[in-house]
C-alpha cells in the first residue's frame, strides 16, 4: 500500500465529516500537483510536456432561488492541468452540499460563485457550465476508436510497469490511431476504494504493440493514485517508451459520491472529442 502523501494529512478524505447546509468556500481543500509530478520527473516550475484539463461533473448540485424554491442542475467543471493544485474530491462534495440551503438570485450568480471559489482553490481559471438534468450534452456516448479489451492475453502483473509498453514488431510506418479500454481500475490513495474507468489513447507515431498497451493499462488495477496522476503517468510513460509525434490520453472515471472526474493530457495542439459522457458515468 502506498504511503499517504503529506499534503493529505489534513484533508477530509477518509475522515468523518458533517455535511454542511450553508455555502462555505473554505471547505475546498487544494492538493498541490508538484509532489506526484516529481515522481514522474516533472520538476516544479518547469514547463509541462502536456496540456490538458480535469473535467468534473457534479450530479448533486442544488440551491434555492430568491423565493426559496429549489433549483437543480448538473455542474461541469474544467480545471486546467497547469493550475498548481487539484481539488480533493470529498472537499469538493462537501462544498457543493453547502449550496443546498443557500439562496441565490439566479443561476448566473451560482456559476460566478463556483468559478471564483474553484479558481482560487486550484490557482488557475476553472470553467463552469450549469446543465439541465435533461440536457442533450449529458446523453451517453461511446469512446471513439478501437477497443482492445477482447485481446486474449495472460496477465499476472497488477501494478503499472512501463516495461509492458513497446512498439509493434515489424512496423516501420507512422500510423494515426485511437485505441481505448474499459478495463482501467485504480484505487484511492487514502481510502483504498476502487475507482473504475475507461481510457482512450490517440497518437501519431510508430505503431504500439496493443497487447503490451493492454497489459500496461490493466497494471493500474492495484495501483493507488488520484485519477489525474494516473493519466499523467500513462502520458509520460507512453512518451518515454514510444516517443509518438502526437499523443492524447483521456480517462473517463465512473462517478463516486455524486462526482466523476475525467482528466485528459495531450501534446500541444491536440484536444479530445467534444465533451462526452459514457454510460457508466
């Protein structure tokens, strides 16, 4: 079991906490990204080898209008990868619960409050969209590209090892392909609870050995790490082992506690498909 990072010593994650019934921005708990990035060889203050965002959906978002009538929405939040901190998920949930019995003039005031508080906690501008529960943008879709989950391979290593990543034999051509797997599973570094997800890899470069890629992704099954750090590890390992000209790694994690987290990291110039949501989310 991985040791709990020092930055989590006072976090609400893994502790009993009373759920608030009034708005309180101080509930948000930032976690510096630097500690986990250092383990990937990414020095604090140095230029990042990727661009990206952490996209969150908050499904338990409600507040009172000026007359005390409840309003409900789904929040979509986009935290930039170059912000110095991510936001610990339980603190995020506690913060959102504080809206439940708080009156706001309109949804614009709610969105502005969320953007201000989340941006202050993350240290970078966080985008906020409030969606209706029947909004077409929330309709489940499928990941693009080919699924590699049906490869018939033997696996006995359930910790991530970049040694599984290799180029396909006998392929000297540059390819552009999108591959995905629904077999991603990692675990919370504090509580040990399982985090289930799907991952997409889009790249341009020498062809990847697909069996090796699947073994590598399944290797996160007993790994303890936050969603964002898992995606950054996949990105940096693929860049180190395969050196693609272009690379995008996107994970869509299943919601837990009314929140899902879907980080993506890419070489500059690449972006994922327009916001999508999978059936498991």
